[in-house]
């Protein structure tokens, strides 16, 4: 699906995968965390001050059989998720910043936490 983030009046668009396996929550805010590749954000977040303005913090995570540790996260003003030209989700969001590829291919740039679509 197409995803658009708004960070301080800047908009970036990229492809995301709605991931039912992503159950990561920010323990400080209780919000679901969406994972985005760091290079997608590098055009907007250029220095330490840019990250600090976004409430930069570390959140514990683990992935199935692969990694565990801390992932940096930030808050963004708005995240929109589109499916076939209609918006299916719009809200403030917590974004986990992942350094590397999310899959063996480059077919998507983010893992969208599927919990945001549940009632």
C-alpha cells in the first residue's frame, strides 16, 4: 500500500506492507509502532536536532528468530495509508527507524502495524 508521512510540513511517500506480525508497541505511549527504513527518512531528518524535535527514544523489540534489542522511534504528525486510492488509516504515528532492508527484495519500505486497523 502507499504510505505518506508528514514531518514538520514535509511529506514523504513510499510503499508499505501491512504486517500482521508487527505487534510492536511503544511502552512509553502505548501506541503501535510502524517500521520504516532509515534511508526513507534521511531527506527530512538530517541532524540530531531534527530527531530530538520528534521525541526520539529507544524502544525494545525482537523479530521472529532474528534480532532483539532497541530500535529508535520518533513521533510524526500524520501517517496516511492508502489502498487503491482510498485512505484506510490516518493518524499521528510512532515510527521505528530500521537501518537496512526489511525483506530480501526492495518491494516495500515499511512494515505497517496491522493493529491500527482493528477495532
